[in-house]
């Protein structure tokens, strides 16, 4: 049960990071920051569940940080 919950949280965290990158790409910077923050929080929650989704959570954190950094760059 714990592994399933961790896996679902990991996938949602990755989805939040990807959505954050897409929003940043389309110029919706505040929403991209929020989505990136949600991705990081969910990935950290996945770590605390100690499910075997460590790589998934690291990927989600990376995507979310990229979304936040991409949204914070001004052109």
C-alpha cells in the first residue's frame, strides 16, 4: 500500500514539474512557480513515505526546479 501511494505521489510530482515547464514556456510565470513548488513538495513527501520511488522523486525535483528557474528568468 505504501509503495502504491508513493508511486502515485511520484507520478503526480513529475506531472506537476512538467506542467510547470509548459506553463513557463507559454509565459505563465506565476503559475509555473506554483506548479514547480507543488512538484517539489510532493517529491519530498514521496521521500518521507520511503517507498521505492527515489529516482522518480529526484526526477520530479529536477523538473520542478527547472520550471521555477525557467519561470524566474526574465527576457
